[in-house]
C-alpha cells in the first residue's frame, strides 16, 4: 500500500496518535514544495515536537524523514499526473476512475467548506432549535434532498416537513408564522416558483434560509440566511462532480450542530425513535 493510500485510509489513520494525525494532515494537504520543508519548520507548522516528526517516517517503514518525503513527493507527482485535472477518460482503469472520483468529491467538499459562512450557520442552527416547525423545500433533484433532511431532523425531535412540488410548497405557506423556519435547497436560487413561495413566507415573518451555489441569487435577497455550496462549472469538459454531495455535506453539518445544541434531549429522542422503529 502506498503512502497516500495509507494516510487516506480511515482504518490505517485511526491507529496513529493525535500528533501523528496532525502530520498526516500536513503532508496530505501541503503543496509539493511544503513537503520538503525542514524538520524544525514542519514541527513548528504542525505544533508537534521535533522528535515526533523524526519518528513519524519510521512508522511507514522509512529509515529517515528524507526518504519518506522523497517517496511521498514521487507519489504526489504521479498522482497529480494521473488525475490530470480529474478529467474522467473512457480509457481509465477502474482504480484510476475511483481515484479521480474521490479527488473530485474531496475538492468539491473542500471548496464548499472554504465558502461556508459560520455566522450564518450558527444563526440557522439557533433558529431551528427554537422553531415550532421546520420546512425543507426543494424542486426537482433538490426535492429528494429536502425530503431526506426532514426525515433526518425529525429523528432528533424537530417537527419537520418537506415539499418538492410547488403546489405543495405554496399550500404550506399560509400555515406558517414567525415561529417557523424554512430552508430552501436551490442550485441557482433563481427559480420563479421558489421566489414566489419565499415572498409569501417572508410576509408572514418566517425565518428564511437557503442553500445555493449562486454568487448573487435572487432567493438569497429574500432569505435572511444564506449557506453557499460549491458547484463545479464545466464547459463540456469530461469532468464529473455531483452538486448534491456538497448540499448533503452542508445539511449534515447543520444537523450535527443542531444535535450538539439540543443534546442530551436530542439523543434521548433519537433513541426513542429508534426503539419505536424497531417494533415495526
């Protein structure tokens, strides 16, 4: 197993100490020239001891850090060449395709994390924790994500509902009030139907939030909270990235932060829901 395969494998990484995990993250995420930094520089950047850096290479069966770095740099160069901008090719082997797909999804999630507004995230989570009802709305492919989110959040004691048809969405609007939260899932944030629904909800004092990829969506102008996810832009190039992956990532993040805020009550409700399901 190569160095990159080892440090990217969750089971292998779990056997390393916390200090070693910092070094793994450093070598995994650093640019090629950063990997060649001195032992002292690496220790300073990662916050570990000089001795920890020195011993690290031996855990990968290298006699010295110099040998470890040399092998890692060769792998990174090869990996970089193989991925070639992560463009999927018909002639790629299954293993290479799996690597490229992993790289594409990792890049997608990393860029979504970089664009995340943590203040908006916090405001949304706090609003959800006190909400009477939480509505998840999305059209098309986003409707499936909305339904999955409603099911998930219900499991920790939130009264959640979802709708993926504009008629259903508009029928829910008159039932809402200032104690409710609506989270729209929209790729571009410009669909006229969702804009109309958001305007109705805003008139009723509902807390509105949107997950979108657009830099300046009209829907964000109506919503007080915006969480942006990254979506790969391609002009016909053989590049694959699924925008739903980054949306699921954001919804999972909201879910976990809400769970943390509501604990231990959320944990008790989740266990109760699991017990009820086990009797079916």
